[in-house]
């Protein structure tokens, strides 16, 4: 249809809404850029060698760092992965390979419910389950809280990725007389490996920044601790503690910690996106 | 990659011919004397593996069951002390032992609604722009940027909000709102910067990614012929989007919005840092408030009496139930739109 037949009003409306959508998208991208830019501007200056090697100093003393928080975060995340990843992958395998029934539906639904539970509530539950019986805060309790948060994400992505594996591959194995469990372990899971790793890494990145579930479980610590049985520092907790104090020194530390945490998380997700996702899509098609 | 994996399996299968435990026909001969037949048919590796995976799947049910029982059990004391009145009382006085959750429920709902009002237009605009309008090379970077917003942890949004957003609101935005919109009663001073509005703005940024990514999913599902038909009838691009795309995706977009609401209701750290933490019900959005999640975050570790702790856990239980209901509702709405389409075309 020639352009002239569309009335000016309709053309302008079209232009207006195109411009509006573009403008609003620009605002969203700007918000991201603003946040990242401030993180770098405020954090980069304090992110030095001492930040990575020292423990927090008392107010008024210059220097100090978040080395113990970094170790603490790694320990808590390690504990969380030990519990969360096998359960998540196992549940995902069940859903994909055996889950075409009522129970599968129920588990799927429950996993989605669990995914939506606020992290602070998970913290309360881990407090009741681990901290109260143990009678003290511990890295282990923090790990349990984060593990609970990892399970549904890992399970659902594992299921999705296993379902991507063409059924003909399984049938080929069955046809050769390979039992079903062996097919799953040696053929289906390796084929979907890149996708499953992606899911695990994304769940990992998601819980790495969680603060709320650690407040009543890992609790935080100003000193070195390498015990799973003791209160332990964590990067997000330390950022929170520093951010709500009135001291400029500690604010600088908080920014530096935030920059480090974001680099860790964004680094992980970007790596996953560019390395594994591509391989996965290439593998399944 | 695929042929390789299959080849490997063929190799391992031929190396290890079907032995005693794996092939029922052979095992019938060799083990029938030792093992009763019902055991032989039931306790094989296949069933063991299946059982193991089943345990992992049941663990998910177990976790949710534990969450519910744990919250109910530990909030029992507050429930017995206040009953339903707990949710309608507005007094929160840990010292004298009077607990009412209304200010927190109010703060949670109002701050989440503020977040939705700000986030929904932005998120839907991003989704529409990315799927329908923008030039192809821009598509990936923009959706990547919105996904990156989702990867930033809550506490970092809080940090950013405390030092950048709050001063900005206090100096520029709040006075402007008070000058031109004070007649609504929603923007009465004084302007502290911190308050419901600050919490709403920072939550809005946090829920944009989830709303826009699900909206995008829903828009993609709208059949291409619908678009072509509208264009063929002479519609401009916007008219096509409005009539053929948005109208069809209505329920799904609603679901995305409600899912965003569910995320906002449970948001803790960023909100705790900027909402002002004052258990009062104020009409003004510039006034400091308090939310269910942030009162738990602030007071749980300092709670000295069992009743106080129990009351906080009861707030947690209420928050849990609220988010579950909201999420289920959202899931149903999204499902009504995306069902019927094949989950994966290449499966």
C-alpha cells in the first residue's frame, strides 16, 4: 500500500510509540550502565592487594580488606554446591527421564514454588533446621540455606537440557541393549553436559550474591575462620555491614567488595553464556 | 558431539557384553538358584538408579514440606498469643510484647505496587522493542543488558541506592514531586530521600529483567501469521503490535507482571537499606516505611524474647504464603498463553 494512503495521524502514532519504546529501553540500559559505572568509579580505587589479603580493620585504622569474607564466601558456596548440585541434578534427571506422571508434575510444581520462596524465608528455615539444634551460627548453616536455593534452579535447567537431547539417541542405545540407567549416565547426560553445567553455574552465580539467607546462618565474622562449624564472613554480608555504617573508610571498602562480587558473578554468567551455551546449542542441533 | 557420544556408548557396550546383572535372560540361568524370582525382577540396577533419582526428586517435596512445618511450628507462640488479630494490629512494640504486623504488610504491598507502576511500562517497552521493533544487531546487546541487571545481587542495588539514588531523590525528585503533585496527598514532605518511593524505584530496577524476559517469551509465541495479517490489512507497525501482538499476549504479560510482583514482595536487602525502617502507616510515599522481609532481616538476630522471634517467623510464614499464591497465579496466566506451543522445536 502506498504511504500516502495512511493518514498522518496514524503515521505519527506509529512513530510516537516506536520512539517511546526505544526511549524506555534506553532508560533501562542507562540504569545498568549507571550502576556498573558507579561500582567501578567508587570501587576500583580501593580494590588493591591489601584488600585481597587482609582482614577488616577497626574503624579509624586505614587499610584492611575482605580476604576472610572472600574465603568465607567460597567455603559457604562450596558447601552449598556439595548438597545442592547432586540433589538438583538428580531431581532433574528424574523429571526428564521418569517424570511423565503425576509425581513428576507435583515435583515440577513444587520446584517452581521453591524457586519463588523469598530468600529471607529460606534463611529463617535454615536457622530453625541447623542453627537452633547446633546452638550456634556456622558456615554449614549458611551452606544449607544456599543449597536449598540452588536445588530448584539446577533441577529445572537439568530437566530442560536433558529433554533437548533427541529421543532417537536414547532409542539407539536401547536398541543396542544398553539398560536405561546406563543410557542416562553414559549417553544422555554427557550429551547435555554443557547445558547442565550452565544451569549449575547460573544457580551458583545467583546464590553467590545472596545476603538475606546468610544473616541468621553464617552470621559474619571479622576474623579468619576456616571451620565449617563456626560463624564465618561472607562477601555480601560484609558489604551490607559496611554499607549501613556511617564511616567513609568502610563505605569505600563496601564499594570495593561490591565491585569484586559483581565481577565474580558477571564474569561467571558471561563465561557460561559465551562458552557453554554456544556449545550446548551446537551440540543439540 | 552427538555421534561421538553415541560412538562411545557403542564401544562400551561391546566391550562389556550384557552380563549377569544386566540381561534378565542370562541371569535367569545363573542366579535362579540363589535369588528368589521377585527379587531378581525388582532389585536390578535400573530400579536402583531410578530410586536414587526419585529420592532427589522427593527431596524437593521434602524441602518445601520442611519449610512449611518449620515456619508453622516456630510461629505457634505468636499465633496462640494474637490469633488473626496479629495481621490487623498496627502496634509493634518488642519491649512491652505487643505485636501487630499491619504496618509491614502495608509497607510490603505499597512498595511493591510502586515498583510495579515504575517497572511495568519500562519492562514491557523493552520486550516490545526487542522483539518487534529494534534492528537485529541491537537485539542481543539489549536483551543481554537486561539480563545482566538480573545478575546483580540485591545488596549491591542497596549500596547503589543508599549512596546514589537516595541523594538524587532527596535533592531533585522529591521536591519536584512535592511541588507539583502534593495535591494527591501521596507526596507529602519532608523529603528524607529514603522511604517507600526509594524502595519502589530500586525494586523496579530489580524486577524489570524478569518481567521483560517473560514478556518477551510470551510475545515470541504469538503466531507470525497474526502479524502478517494485520500488516496486510494496512496496519502500521504500532497498530499491528497493539492489535495482533499485545492483545493476544495480554494474559501472559499479566502473568509476567504478577511474577515480578512476587519477586518484589520477597525482596529484602535493597529495600531494608533504603525504606527507612519505620513501622508506621503513612499515606505519603516519601515517608519512611517498613516491609515484612526487612523487619525480619533487621530484628531477628537482635530479638531477645521468644515471642518476638515467634512473631517475626509468623511474618515470614505470611510472606511465604503470599508469594506462593502470587507465583501460582502468575504461573497459570503464563501457562494459558504458552501452552499448546511445542516447548522445543528441535526436540
